[in-house]
């Protein structure tokens, strides 16, 4: 078992260094561009790529269009969302998401028609909008979806990735004043799939945004999950659940950019790992800008290592440019089963194997229950049970 836990907190005027003493620029200083040429093919020496499985991810980083028959894209919706297509540069596409790495720029450039899910003002959808990407083995695909939740609207959008192949996909969310939007992103790929993507939200005044990433499949998956604010009193909740098996590399990078006053962000990511070569990476960046007085933010990452040979990297980063805040903090921990929990359950006559399953179920239960879609919660619980069967946990 290998675990790595780095963290840094930077106050205004301080200079920041990474674990190896290498100077680190502010998170806000990274390149943002729609031009793929602005992002050379990464080598692993770049700060944002140093933990990534670049050899595996390479097919998804190629600047190439979607191949014929590479994926099926399905939409299932109820209620009154509008579903036209948006070309690159056609508003509101690009209002919330400007690519921050090569994978996102590739997806943006090579998605000629982005699906536009528009929830009209003051509309509450009774059922989730479902968007499914079903990839084909040996082929690569691109996608971009724009979710526009107008003022006072409320909706849940489920984006599911399954099948195989190499995929570069972006999810862009734009929330108007007082909107309430939940995006659930499911990475349920086959074992040989690779996936890169950027999910970005622009959160309006008094709006509430919740993003839930569930990553269980794929050989290598790397997602960046970002949020910034378009007015005061925005509320962001970034949640993540991942289960890593032998030979898998699952990576999530979150970024809460507090650029408006009196906004809130909460980041909670939990993962379990089992099998030789299982690797998880979580990097959580929070930037509190000079104008973001009254900010309240906290990020948390927990990893449960079930077998030898697995590695979890956890890197929370916090930058603060104003002292006028409500609160800011982060926590990270990686370890094995809690011996006290196991002892408590076994002392009540529960066999050790079942006790271990109960501990893992409890570890993930809080996040699963926040999804708010009962049939999906049951489905994910069953998938986690299936994961536990792999090593007989």
C-alpha cells in the first residue's frame, strides 16, 4: 500500500512550493484557451499532469474528430427543456467553460454541435434529463454539453458514460439567479476505456450548484471539475465517489474559484482502492480572490485502501488573497479499515467478511444518498457490492 498526502495553504504575498520544492504558480495563472495549440502534448513534468497516466490517456488527447460509429449519444428528458445544438462560439456555449487543458480544448474544438439543455426561468423539472455517451472499442469520440439553468429554475441532469474507446468530453453548466441545478456524472466505462474531460459551472447570484462525480469504470479517467461565481451568495457543492480496481487509474481535480463575495463551496470526495496497481488521484484547489470577502469553503478527501499494492495521492491546495472570510479549510486522509469499527461489528456476531462490507457501504452511503434519485442510488449501491466481490471483501 502506498499513500501520499500533500497539502499547501498560501496567504496573500507568500510564495508557494510543491512537495519537491518546485515553485508553484497560482491556480488562476494556468492557461485557458479554445486553441488546442496553446496546450502542447503533456509530458508529465507539468504541475497539472504530474500524477496522470499519460501513456494510457494519449488516445483521448489526440486532436482528432469523432470517428464514424465511435459512440452513440442518447438524450432522454421530461418536462420542458429545450435541446438545440450550439456550434463553437455560439452563445451561451463558452460563457462558462473555457478549456483549461489539452483534453478540454480537444473536446471543444472537435465537437461541432454541442447539445444545449435549456431549462426556462422558474421551471422545475419533475424528472431528470439523461444524456448518455456509449463508446465503441478501438474508436475515439468527443462531446460537449451545455446546461443552461435560467433564473429560478430547478433540474437534475444525469450524464452517463459507458462502453469502450477513447473519449474527450466537456460538461458546461450556466446558472442564472436563484437557479438550483444538480449534475450527476457517471463514469461506468468498460475496463479498457480512457476518458478525459472538463466539467465547469458558472454560478449566478443566490444560485445553488451541486455536481456529483461517480467513477467506477475505465482503464484511465481524468476529470477536472471546476466552479466559479457570477454573483454574490452562490453555493457550490462538489461531491465525488470512486472505486479503483487492479490496473485502474482514476483521477479527479477540483477547483473552486471564489471570485465573488459571500459565496460558499464544499468539496467532498471519497474513494476505495483494491488490487495491484490500483491508483487514485485527487487534487483539490480553492482560490479565494481579493474581492471574495465573506467566503466560506471547505474541502475533504478520504481514501479507504482495501488491499496491498494500491496507491492514493491526495493533494488539497488553498490560496487566500483576503483575510475577510467566514472560514476556509481542508482535510485529507488515507488508510485501511477502522479496526474499532470492525471490532464493534464482530463483537455483535457479524462475520468479518460481512463486517468489512458494512464498513465500505457506510463509507460511501452519505454521498450516494445525496444523489436524490432513488433508482440511481440503488443501482450504484449494487455496483459497489459488485466491486467488493472482486477481491472477496
